[in-house]
């Protein structure tokens, strides 16, 4: 990329883990909030929207027109209210899920710590037992009675039992008695800590169940929120057009509305074609410059790209509207659209580097298809699950391409190799690259400068920014 262009930004620091007591307390408070009804699910979406025939009929009388205006206005408000409620519910469920996951991690850490301390204390107790046994055996050996075999061959519990009997009979010196008392104390301490570790381990099942339930609720709340946004996207523009038709002096017909939609689509396609031509011309010029540097081989390089998320998303939406960038199911293109529109949708962000990668792919090949970006947004728990770059740290730190230039991407096909070659010099060190196994099987594993590659299925090309 050109030096004058903003470099890839550094990835934000992952959120710090809470102390154990704060993690558990936060989880309890949020669970109480949910149980008390503090998180309200959105209402059901409207399923009966006015038709253009309804709008035309309402213009026949002032009373009917005003009634239809009120109905449409109420529907627009309802869509907005449902989106706001769904976003609030999703944010609350996400917070509750994070608290539950923190509580589980804190509980696991506590159980591990106690288990480790119990083992260390038991080792100390065993050492004390051995020391007491050796001293006692030495005392009796000098007194003409050899207890060495008995002491050293016995278990710690048997040694303590024998020492206890000898101590009660007053047959241990003060030094040995002191060692014996310490061995007893160490044993009791080890048992107490072991019991605490057992309690902590027993609590893990409940914490794990609570964490899973919180995750399930967060996933469903996220899907509900996306459904509310989809309903708003599907209906609000047409409702506003119908409202404008009712309040304007001249009526708008459905045919005129659809003609306007078609005209905007045609303009978008033309804009996408122009943008693509300009981008490819810049890329060709960069490639020609690289080829002229003396390498002799065909070179590919990325043209300049923006470092602003909304600008990148707006550029990508030009290609979406023009048909050069497509999604899959579930459709992650809407995540790009919301960023382009300046909407801040909970858990649906996309890292700037990922937006840059998608733009470079479209500009390099003329078209691209993406199957995954932010799985947290769509509520997808698959692949590496919550530890995937698609999901971790708010999600949106990875992209999966299922096609490049109209051809299926496998991570080892010629277009995938070309894109890897374009991106590797400009991606930050430690960026992730999937399908290493696919390239090795094909004998096409390139030498990488910044990418770190790993195993992945051979039905897409996975790229992610560095995650700590």
C-alpha cells in the first residue's frame, strides 16, 4: 500500500479479566437484573403492512388519508422502537454472558490454584512425615531397637499413627515431637486446602451451566436484534415513501416507487463499474511498476486504501449494490452496510484491516464472495467457537472468502495464492491465514513474511488480523 495512506491500525488491547470476586459479583448482579425483568425482549414485528393500493384508496377522502397517515407513522415508530428494544436486550445479554464467562474462568482459576496448593502442601506434609520417621528410627536404633524398616516402609498415614502412639506414650524426644507436630499440622492443612479445592471443582459444573445458558441467551438476543434491523430495512423506506405520497399534492404509485428503486440500482451498478475500473487501473499501474523493478515475474500489489472504517464500508457497498461483492447465509454484508450508514450495532463491528482486505480482494479480482465476517453479530457458534477471530473480542476480526473473481476459493487455488501474495507484505506480523494443509497438499505453500498459517477446511480462504 502507498506510504501516504493510513497504515493498518494496531489491534485494540483485549479487555482485561476481572478479579475473581468482581467477576462473580458482576455475574450475580446481571443475572438478578435479567431475572427481575430488567432486560426486556422486543415485541413481535408487524406482519401487516399497507399496500400501495391501500395508499391510493386512502387519498379518496381526508378522513381515510389521515387514518392511513397515522397507521404508517405508527408502523415506522414501531419499527424504530423494536430495534431500540432489541439492541438494548442484546447489549444486556452480551454483558450478562461476559460476566458468566468471567465467573467460569475465575472459578476454574480458583479450583486450579487450590488444587496446586493442596498438592504442594501434601508434598510438604509427606516430607515432614519422612523427617519425623527418620529421626524416630534413629532414636530407637541408638537405643537398641531398630524401627528403620517399619518407619521408612510405611505409608504417611501409618507413620503418623505410629508416631501418635509413641508421642502419647511419652517415648519421643522434644525435637522429634516438634517435627511430628509439624507433620500433623501440614497434613491437616493439606486436607483443608484439598477440601476447598473439591468445593471449588464442584462449583464449576454450576458455573459452566450458567455460562452456557448466558451464552445461549446472548446468541438468541443477537438474532432477535438482527431480525428487528432486517424488518426495519425491509419496510421503513417503503413506508416513508408511502407516507410522503399521502402528504404530497401529487400521489406516487407503486410503479413509480419501483421505477425509482430500479433507477437507484442502475446508478449503483454504474458507480460500482466505474469504481472497479478505477481501482483496477491503479492496481495495474502498481503491478507494472513492480514488474519494471527487475523481478521479471508477474507482480501483483494493492493500490492505496483508506484507513477509515465508514469510508471503506461505503466503498464496499458500491460493489455490493453493483453485484461485485456478495454474501452467503447468514448474510454478513449487512454488517458492512450498517457501518457505511454510520450505525453502531451491538456486536456487529468489523475491524478496519478486515474491511481493507475485502476491498483489496474485490479490486484485485473484480468480484468476491464472503461467507463469514462477524459471527458474534449473527449468533454463529461454529468452527473455533467463541475463540474464533470471527467471534472473539467483539468479533469481526476475520473474513472468509468463498469465491474470488467468480471462482470458488479453496485457500490453494490460483486466486487465493494471488491474494495471499498481495496481502502478505502489507498485513501486520502475526496475522492469521487458514488452509495451510490445503496448500501443502497441492504443493503450493508460499514463503510468508507476516502471515502465520494454520489448518482449516479447503472450502474457503480465511484471513484474520493478529489477536493477542
